[in-house]
C-alpha cells in the first residue's frame, strides 16, 4: 500500500481576496534557484496548526521559498499607498505575496505572507527581492517584541534563496515568511480613498470591522467606532514601544497596521543610552521618526486615516470632520494613560497619585543628563543595584531615589509584590544592537547560526532575570560613531 504523505496542516482561507479587485493583484511568487531553510519557528508553527516536521523538510523549504504553493493557496500582492516621510505615494506589495489566511485550530485567522518573493505590479524599480541580513533581523526583532508582550507580526521561517541580490554589493538573497493578524494598513485606507469609489472604501471598512472589530459591526456609526478602536490600539502600541525603548524608524502610514501590531522591521532598533532625540535610520535625516517623536507621529498618521474615512463618518463633510476631530482628540490622553500606567509599573507603583508623572519625568531627565542606559537603569532599580554607575553616583539621583522610596511607602504593597511587578515590567534584556549585529554577521558571513540561535533563546524570556541573560544585558562599548540602520534592503 502506498504510504500517504503526512500533511503540513495548511488550512488556508481567502477573505482578503474577496474584496473588490482594486485591492490586489493575483500573482505567484517567483521561484528561486537553490533554497535552504536557515531558521524556523517551531512554536509558532504549532500554534498555527502546522506540522514542524513536514515544514522543516523538503516541502517546507520549497513553500517558504515560493517555489511551490501550499495546499489551497491563492497568492496575491496587496495594493496600498501611504505617506512616506510626509509625502503621499502609491505603493503596494512590491516584494511580497500573501499566500492566504491560515485558520488555526483555535479558529483564529492569520495572514501567511512571503517577503522577498519576487516582483509584482507594485515593484516600481525594485527587484522584488530581500537580502538575508535584514530578513534575519526582522525575525530576531519581531520575535523579541512578541516575547516582550508587544503586539507584532511574527516570523515563521527564513530561507536563503541561493541567489545573489544586487545592492551596493551583491548580497545573499532570502525570503521571510511573515505571519500577521492582517496586513491592513493605514495606507490601505488611503489607497481606497484616493483610487477607489465610495463602495470600495465601504467594502474595505466593512471587511476590517468583520476581521478585527466584529463587536462594533452593528453599532450606529460603526465606521467611527472602527476609527476609535484603531486609535486605541495604536495609543497602546506606541506606549508599549516607548516603555521598552523601541525605535521603529520608519513610521510611514503604510507601515502602521489597523490591527495594532508592529509591522515592518526595517531600520528599527532599541535605545541603549536614553535620549529622546535618538534616531538610528540612515535615511531619517531630520529625525522625523526619532524615539521621542513616535507618539506624535502616531497621531499624525491617525489623522491621515481619518481623512481617508471621512466620507463614511458622515455624508456632510463638515460634520464628518467634527466627528473625526473629536475622536482623534482622545488619542493623546489615551496614549498618556497607557504610558503612565506602564511607567508606574516599571517603578513598582500599584496605585495612582497625582505627582507620579513628575517623579517619572524627573527620572527620565536625569537619565538623559547622565547618559544612562535605558533598559539597564530600570533593571538596576528592579534589582536594587544602584551603587555604581554614572547616574547612580550623583546627588541628583540620591535625591530622586529618596522621593521614589517615599512614594513606594504610599501604597499597601509588600516589597515582594513591588519586586514582582517591576520584574514583569522591566525586561532584563532587549535585543541589543551590537548583539544583533554579531549574530547577523556570523550567520551571513560565516553561515554560523549558533550565535543567532543563542540570542533568540535568551530573548524568548526577557523578564526571566536568569544568569545566562546577564552578558546580553551589557551595553555596547562606547563608539566613535552612532549606531546606524538601513532601510528597505
Ligand atoms: P518599506 O520601506 O519596506 O515599507 O517599503 C516601501 C515600499 O517599497 C513597499 O511598497 C515595498 O513593497 C517596496 N519595496 C521595498 N523594497 C523593494 C524591492 N526590493 N523590490 C520591490 N519593491 C520593494
Ligand atoms: Mg513597508
């Protein structure tokens, strides 16, 4: 009797492909020469209902490379537009293919997308390809963000393509398999508003409500509700970023999701030294997307979303604008509320008092003045290790610490409870830029994935405070030139 091949567990559905045709182009990934699976996310595969054994074999490699389609796939490239550094452009998946939406054993729906899988009608002058370093980088940072408890797209696998990709020099090509609650972006709505008619815009909004906010579908002004929910999710997300010192680097409206997940790990990086003006991206010359500006940029992007949704808020434009402005006015206070709640937790505070914000701001000001490491300052406060270090040796800090201790006494919590709260609110480790670079260099230049695997394994439990994590908590040695990241490679 012939042996029946074990199935990978694909259970693909295609709700996005049922949208009006302007939203996508059906197109297959372009096969690559000699694919090799270099990293695979077992736990993620299992949670998606996929069989890791099958996917780590020949079938998986071919699927993740785009050389073969998984059972039931209907590949397409999505259309969108967006404001890039403030300028509006028509974009779309220029190097990505949505294979379908995997329905998990729990009944959840996740986009399965290949990135770096070849040209599409939206490629413009691009080659449709991606290089190994940046795809591994996305894998590391997105998985680290997930472990930190921050909503994010995930990374299921990276394959090397066996082909060279021409950049400043020829680099090894790669394809990343990205998993997302959806790839709907602020830019998808901007696209609908500019290139679609009202029926198409409405179809997109109805689809989004159904997919992400079904509980508001039947409400009176469901489109305004949709907008309010996106505002809320983004306020929460960006507060999360600020709390862990994450700099996204390219917060264009096409890189802001409707689901509230972090997306597009191009030039992102984590703060070492605390400074709100920190910019890592080589192309962000004017600091538009600096760490300290992220909350405001979030608001700017949400205003662009409102502009796209206006005709759905109210038939009368003036009334629509009023509704939008009223909704958007909630963003800043909401952000502040999430951020303050997170900061209180970082300092072990359970209750809220009027002066908490001042206490927090004073600490941040001292961190900036004395060039303290962001993550390690909170780590040291958590562990009570504030004896040595530039900041901790100052009188200013001693005075602040006294105020903090006095504030801690204004609540009922025990020392153990304070410690537990601080430990779960202050990561012991983050993906330090120099550690990420070290792992990428070994993988890309020497085909050695051991450093990357080790890094991934410590980053999987950032709040564990284990001895193995200690060496990963050490900041980089002082450098003559600031750390720089590069986009779109
Ligand atoms: P990003 O900066 O990664 O958000 O990309 C901005 C836009 O450029 C998106 O529409 C991408 O699909 C497109 N893009 C980036 N790199 C390439 C490439 N190598 N080939 C084709 N399109 C690309
Ligand atoms: Mg993008």
